[in-house]
C-alpha cells in the first residue's frame, strides 16, 4: 500500500498581490478622464501594476496594505476599499517563477495619488492603456477586469436597482449634476442623456442649502448651477 504523500511533496506557487489603482482625473472639471497608476520596473524591464509577493504567514489584506504603503506611498485608511477581482493563475503568466496573483482594484480620489510613486496613464473603457506598451506579466488582463467591473458599477441605463450616484467616490462633494454626469461618462465611455440622468440621480441627492436657499456653484463656466451632496441613506 502506497504511503500517503506529505504536503512537502506538492509544488507550491508563489502568491502575489497586484493592484489596479484607478482614478478620474479632473473629476470636478469639464473633461474628466479615467486613469490608472503604473510603475516602472528594472527586473524585468517594463511597466507594471504595483504589487508584491505575500510574505510567510501574512494575509492578503496585510499584503495589500504593504503594497499601498511601501510601493505606492499611500497610507491605508478606512475609506480606501480594495476590491478582490479574482485569482489570475495562468502558469505562464510570470517568466521568472510559478506565481498566482490575487488581483485587486482600488478606486481613489485624484488627490490621493498626487504624490504616489508611478505615473497616471489614460485607460480606455475597454481596459486598454492609451499610448502605452503592454504591461508586464498579465497585468493588462487585471486592468481590463478592473475597468469592466468599474463600468458595471456606474452603468445605470439598464438597471433600476443597486444604483448609487458615485459608487467609487471619485467626485468630491459638493458637486453639480453636470459634474456628476461627466464623471459617469468618463467611466462608462458614452454620452448620457442629460434629462434622463438627472431624473435618475436626484432622488439619491440632497441640495446644499444656506439659510434655506439652494447654494449655487458660481465658479464654473455657464449659468450658476445647484450644488448637491449624496443623500444620507
């Protein structure tokens, strides 16, 4: 009778955490743009997402925080919510070794990334980097998955439940309906019907009031527009 094999008999892959850090640059301006943080690497040479191997006895969450702090230069906070996308486990994804990646997406305010290590590059709504060579490893696939899930959270045209004015919090409050619509358009990649959008959003917003009167945004081009914030749920 064959003796049972011990765990040491089974090859074990390395496990990494890779982060697709997304933001909407110029979220309060007239032409916001979806962007992604990428970093330069020397070995192997190229550009990649911030990431790192999970250390012995560390959790995935600890590794995410370590990558944010040590590789990106962002101190983890309670209002930063990394989302696990899935495991990326193609055995050939890394030429250096057998490694599985726990790919995450992290949505951040543009201001959070102002001093981050790396470059913000435009990313299309199909998840392709604009004006960039392919990323190392399978990081383009991680980016495409992150952008697909982000678009799904902002797509309001074809569903009537689980809708939020700004699901990932790209737009600082207070904001106008025009600013909010432009952020949605930057994420979903399509022009949205103004009246339909406003009608869907207003029940989830509350106007900013001063002395019982609506506060207007006067620093923007065009006619003064009412300012809103997300309504308390």
